[in-house]
């Protein structure tokens, strides 16, 4: 007998329909599960990296201070906020929120910072406590660099904004507080004083992901650190970083294993190249931890990142009429859309260019395997105004970016066209 599928007849009633209905929702249920799991990983998972940041570098001791079993003066909430750390208001009990609002919490005491760590309220930082509730170690999470808060409660305190780059975060200054920088000094084959000098040169909103690959701390334009990128709006985008090292899951594995110093597996034979002498010496091309706390989490972590939407610019932050005119300039005379293809605002496919093609030096490009720069997606530019534009912040504002391309490509844009184009960029 020919099946109903081939003849087009209706399915019989009963159990098969129930099974079919259940299967029809399996994709949606899987997606929701992946998003929820990915959010948890992004916000709270250290991948076991407390063995490095706490146990080895002993950064937790500098946070606690001598009065709480650590070393030095400790890190108060006021100091933590000053170096760009953020506090998740949703992790604070209501009574504590009331006390903060009334000025009844000592923000100059390291004990308050430790209490916030106990509440899991410091974005991107996990405190590890012993049986006596003393801070015994600490780890970091993806959210440290790639989340901020909306400042709805107070500056630096509010609801999480996952995927937004924390351009206030002074990563180098925070790491330089560690009592023991010998693991980094040994890896780079320099003394600890030199490591601190390099870390303190980065400044707010910057991190040097290639330092432990090639050992190059400074380039022709100063410190080699680059601006923290956005982690939202990456659906459909091929390469994840300024230098185009790889896709979203590649870079997540790279960072979790090699930058966060978590425990997992990582493979990239390109790191055995002479361009990456530090990585080759440290065996980064083929990492095999005894216990893999990373690989099983990469799928959900990627899924969550791809689900993060591009945030909309605040109302009134751009001239809507000018933006309409600027859109025509973007697609027409300025030819921006030839690379920043809407709606991805990067090329579908291999989104990379040589330094000469975009009219800049090749220092940072040469620190990546393909020696090129990625076409950075333009959505949500308003979240990335601090620190400037391009990988190293060399252009202080969008006007400087537009002028660079106008000069490099001989676009002959009028003052009005430049202004309209900037308003369109602000609207993305």
C-alpha cells in the first residue's frame, strides 16, 4: 500500500500525531535550553581558571587586603568601580539596595567588596570561599570584559548588558595588582616589573590577546593592546576578532583556554609558527588539560552569543532626517556598503582586508595568522564610543573615521555628506 506521504492523504489520528507535534517543538525547546545554558556559562562559568588567577597569581589576596587575610590595603568598592568593575543590582538583596541608596554602606572598605563577591554580584568575577567564609581564591568569567551594566541604580551598578564591551574596565591595572606575577613573567621570559609596566600601559577598555602569543608589548603607535570588542550581533558574521583569527566558537575556545587560563582542550597548529614564539614555547598549539571544563560548553556559549541582539541607539542620540540622507551616502558616494554589507554590516563570507586596502599600518594585522583586518560589524556603535574607533582606538570619533576614508579613497565628500553619514552610523 502506498503511504499517505506519497499520495498526499491525511495522517491517521492518534499517537503518530502526538509524536509529530512533540517533534515539531523540539527545535524551539532546544534553542531555549541552549540560550539559557549559554547565558549561565557566559555570566558565571570560570572554566576552572581560578587555579590561575587565584591559586597562582593570588589576585584574591590583593582584593581582600591584609586585614582579611590577604596582602596590602585591599580593594574597596570605590576602587573597584574606578577601574571599571561593575555590580549586578539584581544580585543584591533589597535591604542592601536600600542601605546603598541611603549611603549606609561603606564603599571604601575591602570587606564590602568581599561581601559583594559572596553575593556573586561583581560582574565577571567569582570569589571562592573556604569553610570559614574567607576569600581563598578567585576566577574570571566571559562577562568581565564583554558585559557592562545600565547604571540604573548608580554609576557602575545596574542591570547586566551582556555583549556590550566594558570600555571602562582597566584589565591591565587589575591584573597588575596580583601579588605574584611570576607565571606571566616566566611565560614572557621577563621580570615582574616589566610585566607590571606592560599591564599598566594598556589603559581602560583594552586588552592584549596576542601578548602570550608573540610577546610584543608595544607597536609603532604605542601599547599593543586593542579595544574590547562587542560580543552582540554576531549572527551571520564569519570572523570574530579584529585580526580575524577565527569564528565565534574558535575564539571562545582560544580565550577560555589561552587567555582566561581555564582547563580544556584547544588545537591550532598555526600557533607553532615562528610568528608566535611564546605560544609555540608554551605548547598552545595543542592544549590538553587533564580535565576538560570547556569543550562541552562551547556550543551553548556560541548559541547565546549569536542570540544577543544589536542594541538600539537611545532616542534622541542622532538626527533621524540626516540619517536617512546619510544612508544614501553610505550606499552610494562613500561606497561603505561594499564592505559593510547591510544588514550584517560586514561581508558575507571571508570578511578580511589587507592593511593597505584600508589605509593603515600592518602591526596588529601581522599578529594574526592571515595578516589581515576583519571588517568590523557596525551595529550598536553607540556602545563603543569610549576609547575611540578601530582596533586600537586611533580614531577618537566617527568624524575622524569618515575623514580617514574620505582621504584614503579620495571620496570628495562634502561637509554635509560627512555629517549625514555620521548620523546614519549613529543610527545603526
